[in-house]
C-alpha cells in the first residue's frame, strides 16, 4: 500500500510557480483581448464577454490596415527594414528601444497616450501594436505631413522625435529609408543596423 506523499518545499515552490504561471496566462488572455481593441465588460473576468471598443478619433490610417495608401505601406516597410531588418533582427536598442520599429519608452508612452491606449512598452515588440503606435505618434507630432504624404518628415520624426524633421542627424536615416522605399520590395531588402543601405 502506498503511503500518502508528503509535499516538501520543492513541491510547494513548483505548485506556487505553476499557479503564478496560470494567473499570468489568464492576465495575458484578458490583456490581449484589450489590446486587440475589445473593451472588456465588468463581467469579463467570469464569462469572458466583450463589448466593442469605441474607435479612437484620430487619423483614419491609424487603425485598420485595409485602405492605407501605397506610399504609407512602403514607408512603414522601409522604416522596419532600417530599424530591424524588417522585424527579423528586432533586438533591444542601446537606449531600450524594442520591436520592429525600435520604439523607446518615452516615444511609446507618448504615442499610446495620444491613441487612448494603456499599453505596456513590451507590446512594442508586436508589429501591429507598434505600427499603430508609430501612426499615433505621427498623428500627434506631424499631422500635416501624414495628411500630405510627406514621407521624409515622417521618417525623420520617427527617428529624431517631434523636432526630428529639423535635426541634421536624421539626414542619414532618411537617406536609408528613401533608398529602401525606392527598392522593388522594401519589406524584404532591409539592412542590418549600422550597415550602409
């Protein structure tokens, strides 16, 4: 006959770790649904029901992807290529930038606050979330350039902040982005950071 097994400290630690992992995954489930644009209702914790989220009252291109002009799609692809080899080399940058667009904490907080989203910085690693943040940032700091299709101003603002279009250090960045926008397939012809285009 088997005697009941006693739970030792290692077993208790493993159970506590498992419980924490399950709680974390449940939080991710709810958080992911919020990030996907669903505003969870008060009973969401139990029934996981969701109410549709109100759309953000910003530029029309800041939301869904269909209907974006070709120049904007090419610009975003070129910036991704320069920043992270099209998302294939999205390592943390020297100042804590993350994701395919290499977005820093201050840039992320500014953009998501403008977009009305309460998103943690690590969501900048997700291409769709970071792309939306890039568009919100432009809608806030360069709305005229966004409306006019001024790719140079937008790229330089992305790289140099709100006044990036007037900073000389954003000139080489724009030259790399411009060269990739002119390439046949900018999304697949990225260069590694630090290398010339």
